[in-house]
C-alpha cells in the first residue's frame, strides 16, 4: 500500500469509513456510467473510475493512479501471460481443424433426440481452452448446419452449445475471469479448476439441453435456410485426429489437476511430485501445451516454421483488448484494496447473516447487470470480497472464486456484446433474445450458485 493511502486510511476512522464507502459507490457509479451511457471503452472507463475512487477516498490528485499502475502491472504479469498462451493454443486448435474434428466426432452417429446433449458436450470440451466469443463464432455455423439437417429449431441445439461455452467461460481457468479471481483471492488454481469442472457439468446440463426444451416451445424458430460464418479454412485440408485434438485440449487440465492431486495426497516432496509441481503450475502447464500444439497442429500438419510463426503472431491481435481490460481491471481492484474499501464492504458483508459464497455471487451479479461485462464484474467483485476469503479453507476460497464467476454471467442484456452477437446469429428479435439467451444465462448463474453452495456443505 502506498504511503498516501496509508495516511488516508489511518486518519479519522469513522469519517474515513463513511468516506471510503462513498468513494466505492462513486467510483463504481462512474465506471458504470462511462461504460453504459457514454459507451466509453472499458479500459479507459476503468482508469477513470479508479482515479475518481482514489481521489474521493482522500488521495492527492498526484497519487490518483499510483495503485492503479501497480495493480495493472501485477495483473498483466500474473494473468496476461496465461491469456496469451491460451490464445496460441486456441488459434492452433481452430486453424488446424482440430476443433472441427472434435465437433464432428461428437456429432457423428448421434440420434436426433440426443443432438442437444452432443452439442453441449462439444461446447464443453472446446470451451476449455477457447474464449467465449471465439467459441461462439466457431460453433454457430455447426449449430446452424445441425439445425438445418435435422430440421430442428436453432433454440433446441443452440442454447445447449451456448450454455457449455458460457459455463466454461465463467467457471473454469484458463479463462480470464476465473484467473483474475484466483489471483485476487489467492486461491489454489488446480483445486479451483477441479471444482469448476465439477460445478460446470450439472450447470450445463440444466441450463443447456434441459432448459432448451421449454424454450423451444416458448420461442419457436424455423430451421435456418443458410449457413453463416463459414470458415476460411479449406474443408479438404488435413486435420489432426480426434485423439490428438482432445489431447491438446485436455493437457493443461491434466497437468494442473495432477499437481493438485500430488499435493492432496502428500506426494509433493518426492522426485515425481516435484516434477508434477513444476509442470502443473499454470504458466508451465500452458507453455508446455502451447509448444505441444505447435508440433501436433503445426509441424505434423505439414506447416513450415515460418507459417507456424505467423499463426502465433496472428493469435495475439484478438486478445489485445482483453489484455488491456484485464490489466485495467487489476488496477481498479488494487485501488479498491489499497484504499481499504474492500475491507469496509467485506466487514459489512461478514457481519450480515449471509454466506460469503452468496455475498460474492451477489456483488458480481450487481456489477454484471450494471456494466454488461463479465470481466469487469469479476475483477471488481474479486477486489471487494477478497478480504472475506482470508482465513477460509482452501476449498471454500476456490468455491468463492466460482461464486464470483457464476455471478459474472448473470442476465446478459442490451449492454452486453454477447447479447447482440447471439441475437444476430440466431436472427431473433430483442424480446426473443431476452426469453432465450438472457433467461439461459440467469438459469446458468443460479444453478451454478446452487451447486457451489451444496459443495460448500461437504468440502
């Protein structure tokens, strides 16, 4: 914490507490107003919101960005590298046809009545390494093709696929949101990953194939007559096998879970345990997977070293905005933490007759609904509730991360780019999009919370 912040926090405790609460409200209100009303980019909005928060909290204008720049640097150093490595893996998976191979294999010989479940499973698998927007662009043409061939509604097969992608995006690292919350709450990544997958399975089942049945009757859509978003990749080009593609997708998951398992059974002090501890650390696990993907999806697919280098380079452009928003979110979080706002709000929540897991979910929900950004909701909520995680068992800290992630996907509406993405692809009205996509996100969020609360009783 900077000297200026310490001095501000130490002076006039009662007045300071009131001022800090006001600072938090004003800072978040400015952030919401800039994003929602002025349509300012979240990176700039987070910068300005953090500065306003710091000044209202009592900092000199000259120190308004001190905590922000510190938090931005730490976040990019801790999370930004992982996002970059994940982007490389995703790019190689898509460009090689590996993602197509996974989807086609899952869909092959699947009875029509099982197609919603098959698409949910396919989305679940490819959603592990891919960002939500990338997964949507990748899967929607497949969903359209399946709907047209099987003469099913886009809702029947599209909602399960979207549920799979959205659940993995909010709950499972190495997606940016969970990584940010893990870093803020000092949670164990392997444990969070394992519990996240455990939570995601029933959540996707309920919010996907099961919910799609009534939604299909509620919002009837004819099967699509044309397929949009066709891939630029040659359909006749050589693809990796299903086993190879699945190996790359699951490799980081296996490595990180192996590290957690070794620690759980007290195996980490052995030679093998030391190796598992090294390769299961997020940075090493994703670096190993990225290098493996270059070989299996690049060299063995007949690509030259120059072509592989260009693919890696092209994977960074789409995540530039994500990195900036994540970094700025870390700066906003650090301003909350250093000003003491997080402690004040956390103490209020701690004194309330409410579970820390529910409190984390509610904070994330409020910010998500206000800003429309899952990332902003995750970053801000993590900074506010981080003090609540202190002293909790490792399993409950991991569950708190998941509660934040579940809250961050609640009620996607008109201030969320994903809302419009789904609306346009499915060719629905705004009202139909609310009745399908927005409702699905609410059911997904609440179902995930219910599973998390149940796990909190047994772990």
